[in-house]
C-alpha cells in the first residue's frame, strides 16, 4: 500500500501540518488583540496599524485553515476510494489463483466480505490516518500554551486526560473485540447463505425449509447480537469523549479561581478568551482521536484477515520463462526438435509439477501433455468450527453434522459399477468433481437425517469426530494418467458419471492438487464448467 500510495499520503499530511499551524496561530493573535484592547497605558500599546494587521492575520488563518481542511478531507476520501478499489482487485486476483484448499477454507462468503466490507473499512479509515500523530501533537501544544497563560492550573485538564486514558483504552479494546466478532459472524452467515442457495433444490425436495431457516436465523441472531453490543460500546466511547472537554474546561477554571485568584492574580479577559480558544482546540482531537482509535482497531483486524488470506498458498503452476525456446522443453518423441542438451533446461522440464506457457505450441507440437500424473481432491473440512462452543437454544435445535462423507458415496458407487478407464490404458477410480462439490456444499448446508439431526451436547460431537477419524482416506481421483493432445486436435472424453471427466478438465487448469507426475499446457485456455452462466449481452449473443 505504501509503495502505491505513499507519496500521495504524505503530501496530504503536509496539509495537516499547515492546518495545525493555523490552528495555534489563532489563539496567539486573539490574546494579542484582547491585551491591546484592555491596555490603558498608551506607551505599552502598539499602533492601530499593527492591531489591524493582527485582525487580518486572524482572518487569513481561519480562511487558510478552512481551505486546507477541505482539501485535506477531499484528498483523504479520494485516497480511501483508491484503497478500496485496489484491495478489491488484489483480493479478486488472489481468489482466482487460490489453491483448492484455500477456496475450501475461506469460501465465497469470506472472499466477498474481504472485497466489500474489509475494503470499505480501510477506505473509511484513510481520511483520518494523519490524526494519529496530529491529535497527540495538538493536545501537547495546547497543554503547553494553557500552562503558559494559566500557570499550573492549566495542567488540571491534562490530569483529567491522563486519568481518562485507561478508561478510553479499555473501551477501545472492547470496540476492537466486538468488531472482530461481528466480522467473523458476518462471514459465517454469508457463507452459509451461499451454501443454502447452492443446495436450494435439495432443500425444497426434502422440505427442510424450517430446519434450514432455523440455522440461518441462529447465525443472523449471533451477528445482530455482536453488532448491538458493539454499537453500545461505541456509544459509551462517544459519550466519554464528548463530555471530556466540558469536564476539562470546568475543572481548569475552578482550579484557577481557587489557586491563582487567592494569590491576587485576576482572571483577565485575555486569559479567559485565550483559554476558551485553546479548549476549543483541545476539543477537536478529543472528539476525533477516539474515532481514529476505533478506525485503527478496524485496520488492525482487517490487516490480519487480509494478510492471512493473501499469504495462503496459490495454485502450484510454474510459468515458463519467455526466453525458453520450445526446443529446451520439448519431450522426447513428441515429433519436435530434440531437447536441448542444457542440463538446467532439461532438468526444469522433466521435473514433476504443473507447467504453463501462454505461447501457442508450434505446428505439430503438443498443446497438452500429461506424464504419469496423479490428482486427488483434498479431504473436506467441517464447516462450522465455531459451533463447538454453541450453547442454549441454538444447541438444542441441533447442529450441522453432515459434512463427514461428501464424496465417499460417489466414489463407492463408481467402484461398485466397475468404472471403465477414462482413456485407453489409463486407470480412473475417481469421481465427478461437480458432484463432489455439490455434495460437499449441500451436506454443509442441510441438516442431517434421522438421529444426527436431534443429537445434542458434546457427546454427539465427540462421537461424530470419532467416526470421521475411523473413516479410511479417500483414494486419488486420477491415478498415473498419461495424455498427449497435439495442437489443433479435437478431443472428446466419454465415460459414466463419476469416472473423472470433469476432474481431468479441472486438472488442466491446476484446480485439483497434483500428487505426482508432470503436466504441461501450452497456449491460452477457455473453460466452461457445468454451472450455467450468461454474459452481459443479448440473448442472441449468448446463444
């Protein structure tokens, strides 16, 4: 972020420096003018021209301050808009290259939340970032000026601020805690809603509307409870910082009247008006700084969430260098130029892994090459990990406990039918990826049938976990597959349901984890999955 928007950000900070300078010039000029008006000794009074210049300086300071503040917030909100767009693009690009395990872990709901809610929180915090240093500096300078004009009595307000610091810190931590809980519960609710919409046909066929609605409303209740508590904490925080300037002002004048006035030091108009002006200066950072602390907590939470997502492993695809010629990685016997004798080039190409080159292959060359490749869909993970501590009515209604076997039935059915090899001479004991995906999503979204739907307490959860551990590991979907497709060939793959046809296509784009072997894809790829989709154009153009 700093590499992209750093110069723009610090240039905006210079405007805040000018604003702070004009802010403190006004009380100094005001004190000078009031002293000039109250001075009865002509020898100590400066000329009328100097007084007029002081008045013009106050006018210019206020004018410059207003212009600079408007420009500062305009640039700040513009920076927030750019940040939101940049974060959305980075998250979307990462989602496209995310490994299958990552998509299984985060889900569509969490990724959409990163692109919309988290990016919006960063955009909301961008205009107030410079208040992190400007607020404490403004408080420090104002406190020094109060001490200069009012003596030790001016430090009474500083004492109130110091005493209130632990309270404000604790309230800020509570705000960050409930912000994190709200975002987690929102991710869980959005993810579950997407799963329900994906399995809406099964839900309607089995008449599970009431059970699904109960689980969905339970997640919504949790989110609303966290939002409500967070808003109450924010209200307490706003009340404290709204009342704090009034307490500081009242206490300062009370202490001055009790201490300084008893010594014969009167409270003059110059001191009173200057102190009121400085208290107004102190009021702004006291009101805005807690909001900035809340924004800072949001930034810390969002930074942790985005860091965890962006650092997740991507698809293990090795891009071939543009300077590598086709001769350097042409497989032996492919009808092309023999491999290069360079040991580095040959070793790089004959090593296991998934390789991709956007350049089209030469005439007669191979567009797709698989050599003893083995692919396996990863084991499904339980969806509701936070449901372990769920108690009360939601626990009595039952929990989501049907994500234990999303693909084993399909694999067993395929094995029982005696599935024929996918290609001639190649074994295939896998299953259909779309069927596995739909089974996984529907099993996570729909309640269990029979006794599992009514089980309560930790005993049922422990029994389910033990059953999951006793299940044997699923076999690889595609085993020891070798395939060569020349450039310009039209190839069709036929086979029964669950034989691995869609898994083969998903393997070409590295959507399935590869256990061993080598896969090389040359040229551009266009893939249309079994999920229906339309383009943003007319019906004729779509057809």
